[in-house]
């Protein structure tokens, strides 16, 4: 069975934020919520890198483990989704997630507690595929259309990869092998003695 995963190649990401903009526009995400964000590591220092971060759709999702009302569920494709009709807005998932994926919508100056929102891997929600209810609550269901998440499709440098975890891993592995400066890759000299 396919396990849908994201992978961001930090060597290619140029911090253009096309992935963030594509997600917000495609799903009409409310103000104050970013289902995807670009994070810069070692900002201003030599070796600075940027990566695009969203829900990683974990195999053993901590948000799912701590939810007191079991509003999180994993689809057959391995996408971790949540049901906004069941969510009580307690925030446990927000604190359990190491990626900061679940977020509250911000209404007013200080925000208002309500239903959590998170990346859906463009897989919609528990409602019927392509229904108005699904579109209003979760955004467009591109996976049901046979497409990948728009954030990955809009990435200008193709640093953000999305899809079947095995295929994504093979693509990234081939990139690393072809890159110049292979000995700089962590663990390369240990694993592959030239």
C-alpha cells in the first residue's frame, strides 16, 4: 500500500514561498493559518538552508495518539486527516506535533479557539469526494483527481517532493548520488568507501 510522504531537498529550496502561496490559494486557507511554511536554518550564516515544512503524515502520528475525541484518522494512502465536526479545539495535537502542523484559525487580535486546521496532503476530508461540504471545510481533493498536492507541483526548483514514500525516496536518493561533492554527504565515506 502506498504511504504518501513529503520530502524537501534543502540543497534546492530557494525560499520563494511558492508552496505556501499555492496552498493558501488552492484551499482558501483562513487568515492566520499556514498549512505549509518555509523555515530557514542557520539564517545569515555560511551553509544557510531553507526547507518547506508541513504535516509529515507520520506513520505513528503523535497528534492522533493524544486526541481525546479521536478526530484524527489515517487514510488507506497513509494521509493523516482530521474531522472538523468531531474536533473540540483542545489543542493537544498542537503541542504533540513536532512540526507545528495543527493550528488554530486567528479571528480578531488574539485569535479564537475553534476547530484545528492542518495540511491535508490535498486529500480533502471525511465528506464525499468533490462535495461542496468537503471543499468548504478542507479544500480541494486533488488526490481523488489523481494529482499530487499543489505545493509540490508549484515548486519552481522541484525541491519539494510529494507522493508515494518509496518513489519519493528513490528520487531523492538518485539526486544525492548525482550531486557533486558526494563526500560531503553525511555518512557517505562510511557507507561507500571509494
